C-alpha cells in the first residue's frame, strides 16, 4: 500500500524546511541524521533487500545487506532498517529481534560516497536508534564485523551485543572533521568519561576485547562461535514474559535519569501493576507447577519451569 498523497507532501515540506546543516550534508554524505517528524505506517513500507528480514521461532533477524558498501548508513539502508524494525514490532509472532550484517563489516557509518536521494527519508538514524532503545522487544546485536562511526551507535543501542573478536570498533568521526554527535546519545551512557574522551578525541579503532572492557558491547567471541553465543542469549531472553521484558527495558532506560524519589514513585506502582497482571499469574503458576510458562517457544520448553 502506498503512502497517501498528503503524507508524501508533508514529508517533502519537512525536508525542504529541514535545518540547513542537514540539507547541506547531502552533497557530501548519504546519511539521514535528524528526526523524521512524519513516521510511515508499517503497512505502507516499501520492501527493500538493503536489510533482510526473517522470522523463525519467535526471533526476527534483521541483516544489514549492503556488504559492497560496508553497510554504510545510506538513505536506502536506514529507511530499510526503520521499516524492518517497524515490521518486527507489529508482528505478534516476534519475541526478540536480532540485528546483524552480511559481509565483514557490520556498519561503516556515514556513506561517504554521497547519494542522489530525491525523496525525503522515511526514517533517520535518530529514529532508528530511538526505535531500538524504546522497542518493547529486546534487540540483540550479532555484530559479525567492523564498526566505525554510526555503526558503533547501532551496536551500542542494542540491549545485549556480541562482537566477533577479530572486529575493530572506532569513533573515527574527528578524522573526517566531524564528531560522533547523534550516536553519543546512546554511547555515552555506556562509557566512563575517561574512555569516552580518549575514544572520541583520538579517532582510533579499538579491538573487540577493548570494546567489551569499556562497555560498548557485552561479549567478544570468535566468529566460529558467534551464532552459538547469540543463540544462547536469545534462548534465555525469550523465557521472560513479553510485558516483563518490555518493563525491564524501561527500567534500564529511565531509572538512571531519575532522582531517587522519582524512581521509587514510578517503580512501585509499576511493580504492583505487573504482579497483578495475567502474565505474572501465569509465570508464578508455571514456576510452582514446575513447567514452562505459556510464552516460552515450544522448541525451548524443558518442562521444569526452572531453566
């Protein structure tokens, strides 16, 4: 289904009146930066193989699929990624989202080749990062290659991330005369100030082991065991109740930014609401009956309720 003429006209107007710096970047790089104020209906999204989409056993796998361009953040790829994230969110069969890549580079950041995008973007990098963070469904990063610039932001935005141990990561923006502005919003909460200063200012690429040490990713494993590690993480996550997982993500995102009093005022009624929910009733009953909760995918059920 195509977007309405009024929606298309509104997007075009927004793009024409976008901040000058956003319009000026189009001749240098092909990357949408600020927010897209008009969000498309997932049903109207255009299919694109820039990001592949596959669902199996409750897991939606989104694969960045422009290896010849190092999965750079072109208008095409960001639009496709935004569309695929929206599709996963609206698909009731999806419990967990895995974000990964084709080729030896997860994402090289901005597309420095520039582009000839004629239409306003459906999604921007800001939108995509925000969508990952606020997603009620956990997003797991299967990072099978190098990450630089905005690619580091994509990896850092995921809830749990596993990086191939031969891959390098780096905030290389300063060497291009820019800075990691947008992705700093998702990266800085994970970094000590000392590490952030060193990595942002030096522009050096770091090893996977160092990326784990500074908190940008959770694990670094050999490429040969990447799938095994990601599968194990997914297998644990999907055992959680869908509403409980969504609420837990909210805790991680919101509580660190609240005062202690505000945090208690918000979390106490949240806890009470969850304990009274049908999901909690099922989870507690399953635990007492030593069986798996109803939301656990059949292939992962072990029958004890304790796994």
